[in-house]
C-alpha cells in the first residue's frame, strides 16, 4: 500500500490541484453545485381532488404578477374580488386568492393555479382586479370541497353574474360558454385552452371549472363582459310624526359611529345588526378586508352587535354562534325602543 502511494503521489497531487482549481473557479463565478442540482429536480403538478390541474406558460405568469402599469398603480377605482353571486344558480360564495406555483409537465416548466380547497372561489393571482382593464379570472371546484361551482354548467349566454368588493358591485353578462377537452390531452392543447385565462386588452370576467362531475375530463369556461347599471334614485324619507317601537338608523352607519358625538350608555346594549342588502356579507376574524372569512351573514338576517372599531368602520357581531367583524357600510343598526331617551309632554293649557 505504501509503495502504491509513493508511486501514485504525483497523480494524487495533480488530482488535488485540479480540485482546488475547480473550487476556486466555482467561487469566482458564484456557482453552487448543490443549488444547481436542486434546481434541476422536477416539481410535479399538484393533484387537487375534483380539478384537473390548470396551467399557463411561466412567461405570462411572471409578466402578469411582476409588472404593474402606471395606470393600474395610480387607479383608485379597482377592487379585489370578495364575493361572487349568481342568482340563477343560487350561488353566493366568498372569493379567496388562488395562488400559483411553478411545476414541470412533460419536460416543460409551467405555472399552476391552486384552487381554494373550501367553499370559496379562487381569484387567480396576477389576474385583473375588478373595474380594471384586463381579464379577471375566478376558478372553483364543482364536485369537491363544498362544490362552489357545482351548477356553473347550467348557465347560458345572457345570464348575469355579480362580483362584490366591500360595498361595490360589479355586474357582468355571459357572452361565451365553452366546454373544452382537457384532462387527457397533450400539454400543447391544455395551454391552448388556457389562453382564455391569459391577460386581455378589454375588461372581462372569466369563470373556470371542470366537467363533468364524474370524470373532470373537460374544462368549462364562461366569459362575461361588464354591464353598466344606472343607480336607482334614493327616495326622500317622510318624517314620522309619532313614536315607533323600533328606531332604525340606515346607511351610512360609518358617519354616525365616527361622528365623535357621545351616545347614551343604553345604546351600546342589545344592539341588533341587520343585513338589509341583497347579498350576503363576509364576517371576518379581524376588522380588516384582508382578514380570514369565518362566516357569511345572509341577506335579510339579524345578529347581535357588541362593539365597533374606533373609526366606526367595523362592527363586532355574533351570528349563528360565531363572533366576528362586518363592514359597517354593508349593514344597518336597529336600536331597541328602550334605548331612546324619554321626554315629558306638557299638558296643553285649556
């Protein structure tokens, strides 16, 4: 063994020299072989129950999420989707963010959208906001996780869709309905189908799910365009000349709550909060539009009110054994008659 080492020492020294040179070169060009090997590992597509994976080219995803136009950055008339309402199919559901990951499919890197695994539709990360020029894309499961888009296939051209952001309503009419082969098709065909969820130069809403329920072999895509609805004039309220059992304070609630005028203590007790609107209102864990949705305050229902934020923009309520926060702009407050101050009516002089 010793003789072998003596005879091979020159080669061993040469080999060590080569390794040192390679190490110096890697450091010089900031090359990490371990990072390189990690980057070469393929990331398979995520399989979501009841939903064929939804892909778009990586170049489009990077462009959409990484660059914001000057018009969009200064716009004050664009809003994040929070609820979707389709009266024809009895749908009233929250909208959450559908985030993206990059995966490898058939040797090509593509971007996959992850649809919320709950009773909620998913607004595609990077797609247009409400009121902005572009393609607002919302996807959802139709046979799993609450089946939020279970009856989307029953819609036809001409049907109406409403998407809400806080107190703002955006109305759309369906102009195109497509059922495209998807699950067992080549990546090329699937990316062709995905062109319907890529950015557009017009303002539109695109709804996406799978079809049919027992196989999910096809992609159901509905394209809708905005409808401008003229606001209905607010009728002038007629003063009531006599006391009533319930004193109702209508919108805007925020102005009352943030006026800085102190209110009698009884008003803070036994407060009834009513959703007098046409649509459900999100109940959130915290008084913030980005906070998690924990319940849905149905249209026409009432709840108990407990407190408000200092600025009066949010109310803490209890609804169906759940406590959470609702936007004060979206509800009405009913005050019990006992909370109103009493007055002594003087007796008329004969």
